[in-house]
């Protein structure tokens, strides 16, 4: 199964200057719970944004046209090639960035999104349109002492 996972603002913004737009500890916990023990596929810029490099307890796959090796990662020149090096029964999570999301959207089986009830002042990276996908599950969360925005965990299928 191919799943896309992302945190998306109301205007589909997902990042600015190669950084996440929001600090939502529960989103990070959900990301870890869903992806641990599985394969994650990301673009090189997303890999570069990870504070400690390859994420532990996951198979890290990076798509890069210029690099052939990265510590703790399998590297492929295209998303197609990366996916062809996974097994049919493998759970694959596409974790970004925008170009990889755009390429993966037609191939994905599921979206696991954190929809943030906010529009950021500055953003330079956006998630592709997913308005034709069907919502199958939602969990809403209000602001609290650790979360400055309202947000919802929302799963979609084609």
C-alpha cells in the first residue's frame, strides 16, 4: 500500500524555506506511529531538512537525481524506480516534498493528512489538490498548551 502523509494548511501550504510550517507534537507522534517499521520515501530536500538524517526504525528511501549515496538510505534517481524496489506487500509512506507528493498522488492508495485550521503568512511549498479523494476518517483537535492551531487528523482514499 502506498500512503501519502503530510501536514497541510487550509491553502495546501506545507513548508517554507525547507522547514515545516507548524510545530504540532501530536502530528509528529502520529507520523512516528504510522511510519515506524515501514518504508518512507522522500525527496532529497526533505531528507536535508531532517535534523538527524535518516529516521530510525524505518527503511529510508531518498529520490535524488544528483546523489547516489546517503548514510542510512537507499537512493534512487526517480520515484518510479524507488517504488519498483519495494515489494507489493510493503507499506510505503511518501513523506515529501511537494514534487514527490505531486508525482505520488496518482499512485497512492491513501492519504493520512493533518489538516491545520490556519493559513500561514509565508509558504513556498504546497501540497497538490486532493479534492477528488474521499474522506473516510477524521479526528478533530482544538488548540491547547502544546498546539497553537486547531487541527484534524484526516484519512482519505481514492
